[in-house]
C-alpha cells in the first residue's frame, strides 16, 4: 500500500495522525518530515517513521503542514523530488496561484482542518484546485472519517473558514478560562473535576445543537423570566458580547487574507 507523508509535523499534523491511528489506519503507511526535535521525538514515540529517499517511489499523498512562511520552500522540495505529486495543503493563507508559480505539474487540494480531528470530531474545509476526482474523493473520505468535510465553492471561502472554524476551538478554549477560574473555587481546585464539569457541559450543549432546535429556542428553554440566566444574558447584550466576538472573527479572517500577501 502506498504511503502518505506529512511535510511538517506540528499540532495540526499530529491531530490528523492521531485521528488516523484511532480509526485503524496502519502506522506503517504514515511518514513525516520535520526538523523540530520535539515533534520528531513525539512521532517516533507513537510509532511514526521519518520519510527518507527509500520511500520516494511509494508515496500517494503529501500533506503540506508547515508554517505559511515555509510553505513555498517546502512545496519546492516536494516538486523537486517527485514527478506530478499529489499535495494537500493545510497551510492558511497560501493560495493556489502561489504554488502554481513554482510548478503546475501537481494535483493540488487545499484543506483547512481543526485539531479536533484527533477525536474524530474535526471539521475540514476542502477545495479541489487541480486534483483528479478519485484523488479528491480519497482525501474527502479521509477527513469525513476524522469528523466531517465541507467542500467549498470558491477558494476565497477558505479565508473565512480559517478565521471562523479553523481558529474556532481556540476561541472556545479562551472563553472557557472564565468557567475554569470560577469552577476551581467551587471544586476546591480539583483540576480533573473542573475539566470533567466543562466537558459534560459542552457535550450537553453539543447534543442540544445536534437536535436541530432553533438557537433562540434553546436559550429560552434555559432562561426563565427574571431569573439568573436572563440577568446574565442581559449583561452580555448591554456589553455587546456578540458584536465583540464577531469582530474577533472578522479580524482573524482579515489576517488569513494578509498572510497570503506576506508570502
């Protein structure tokens, strides 16, 4: 069986690798390229081997997972050593025209996954640039197994997805810091109890959303007239919490667009 290579093995690559392992993907068919000693050590520990020249004729897909500033150089390396490679770029902000300025002899897909892929709860945006239908469907199948894949209509939509969903988990982790601080006091600084409480709360919220009920209806089911929830929501509205949150997402989307211009 042909192998897949992660060119760059940081957090997002590791999340996908762990997700693949959890669904039974053979570790022997996963390789990586990364200069970071910490990443090398971790992947070696979980049984993932380094890519080497002996694998050169047995590669199916390259997942490009480096920082934006390193993307085009890494892409050049792939093109220099492989004829007509299949490349899935996980890099934010780097557009197809920048890759094509180096080589057009590629099957290119852009993807923006989330770190929740390691739990089988990832959300991945996909846009097929120049890949064959069988190759694209193979990649789509991989990400659907790691959660869900959303096929975009335009490449420009990748920036919006990056700022909204790609960065999304960090936004919620940031908001949870308020819960963590207050729960620590209630739970006698028991970190595990606090983590379990937050996890149960989020799982309950997720199940409610999955019921396809209207969000306003879900709020109304919790917020009784003149009760504590209503008081909290009133404060949020007065302080324009939703507007502030939306501005943060807009800023992230803007930054995704700026990254491509800095490359």
